[in-house]
C-alpha cells in the first residue's frame, strides 16, 4: 500500500465517504432499479459517483453514460 501511495503522490487524495453521499448513492440505485437497471454490482459505482457529486470532484471512468445519467453535475474524464 505504501508503494502505491508513493507512486500516486499528492495528485490523488483518498477521503471517507460522506453520509450525504451514501444517501445520494442509495437514491441513485433505487432510480436505476425502477428504470429497469439489472446489473447486480452497481452500488459501488453509485457510491463513487455520489461521492464525486457531493465533494465536487472530477471522475475518471470508462462508463461515462452511467455517471452522466445518475450524477449530471459530475465532471467526467472519459476516453469514450
């Protein structure tokens, strides 16, 4: 873990998930399911998107569509 943190340097910051982000992630998951979403392991993605939205962070993802739909305020960095 120390090697990874040294390689990442000061450009990357880890922070705990704020309670309001956890709540937002749950709401996004419910909306996803009500709209017919069927992927089984989406909650981690919703935690990540909600944390970015609440904290005003940019998000690097190959799955830009999901984040744009659920968290439109998040600035995305995506190769797509």
